[in-house]
């Protein structure tokens, strides 16, 4: 937990899930720049409608909680971080109205604050979803670190919403100013997308924020070759499911299995559900969980977990997410249950798995990837 001092007040903020030792801050210079801009050029009066997009840990939402903003994010963890930070700063949970990336605020908006996401596709989808909620006087302010704002970023704002300019950089952060042009016709959103599996023809659905949304990436393609088959009833988890392709293939090879799809991205779980239902209809049993790794899955209840851990989460790079997934996987597996993991060779996941499980075997490898197995 660290202290952020901005014109709106002094806030105590932490990331989620909370760690005993946290090496990353719960805000960045773009949050500070945006809040300073709002203080220097007041843009919002009491009672006006405010939407905040992609507030990763709730710094903006907590600072502006008095306005009772909408906060829209694709991240379950961002929602939980916002709620925790509201509580730590003595603000009520309902002072910020949380929306998933597949929901929309009510009515028209007077001010929109957008933290620019890493994914251009997600930004494009969000801008299309935003258009119906704008009026000619809506003020739109974007913010991000300079390294994350490109000509393509500004072109999306310009094409979908209206005339767009940027600020000078401050602490390696930059603001985006956009004025809505309601007469502009940007066409229709291309999301969600779909592609067929080459081997079986199943149609995989991909919402905008989902990794590898146009085709099967090479890591997943290699991982699919290692998914075991069985005629026995068992519970299989597609952990960090993305578009659900791993779980769909596992379900096909294990016709008696119950599938659980788990991800912290609302769009990922919605994509996985659409992919699974497209392949199996409503008859096949499956569960779809938006959660932190495997939170909510009973201890010792699972026979097989399939996991392709993310190495990048928005602009944060590291193995913290993988480590948490491995820890929770161990708790959820029953006796002799198996965790099957794919990762880049250089990530050394075998060291973590041996430390947690006491064992780790190499299932297969190629020049770039390894598939590892740990047994509970």
C-alpha cells in the first residue's frame, strides 16, 4: 500500500490481490496527469454523468468517487482492486458503479476518462460501444504512458469519435483530447470475431480483448497436441481460458468430462462460453467463471488443469500471475490430479512447479515452448 497525493485528496492505494510485499504501484503517471488536468480545468459539475474506462486499480475511480462515476473494465481484478481501495479510503462500495466490458452505462455521458489499454482491438471495441452514449458537449479525455500511445491509437479516436489532439508529455505520460462528432459514420464494430479450428472445424469466438483473436497462436497450437484423452468422468479446468479453444478440444477428447472455464477477463469468459456452446450446444455440462485464477473452485475437486499462463497483463510484465495460478491449481487438484502447463522455454516454470508440487516432468518441447506436467 502506498499513498497518492493529488488535487482531489490523499489516497491509500494497493493492487489486487493484496501481497505482503508489493513491488508495483496501484497507479501511474498518466493517472496523476489526468487528475491534475481535471483540477486545473474543471470539466464536471455535480450531478453530471462520468464514465471511467480501464481504471486498472481504481485510482481514478476512488479519487472521483464523490461524482458517483461508472467504472468500466474488462478485468475482474480491476473491479476487486477498486472495491478494496474504496474501503481503505472510507468510501462506500456503491459510490462507484462497476461495469464489465460487455455492459454499458445508462443514458448520455458528460465526461469520459479513458486509460488507453495495451490492446488496440479492445480500444476500438470500447470506442464503438461508447458512441451511443455521447452528446455534442461530452468531453473525452484519454491518458496513457507515452510508450503506449501511438499514431494508430490517435487514429482510432479520430475515426470513431471525432477530432483528436494530444498534450505535451509529463513524466512520460500524455493526455488525449477528443471532441465527439456525432455526424461521423465510422461504420460498424468488427467484434466479436470468429475463426474455425483447422483440425475439427469448430468455430472459435473472440471478443476484442482476447489474446490471439484472429487465428490459433503457435503456442496454443503446440499445447493442443498434448491434451490427454479419456472416456472416464472427470473435471477439467481450462485455467486462463481466453477464447476457450483449449477447453473445447479437451471436451472433445474427454466426452464424459465436466469442463470449467476460468479467466479474470469478462470478454475471455464470454468468448469461451460462445465457443463451447457453438461446439456442444446446451446439453454438455460446463461452468464459466470470471474470477481470480481458480478462486471459487472447491479444494481437491479437479482431476486435470490445463494452463497457458499470461506473461503480459496490460503493461505489466512478469510471472506473478503464473505463480498465483500454480498455487491455486495445487489447492484445487485432488490426489494424483495433474496440472499441464505450456510456457516459453526461458520462463523456467519447471522451477516453480517443482517447488510447489515436489515434481515436474517434461511432456514435450520445441525450439520455443515447453509443455510441463506436475502431479498433486
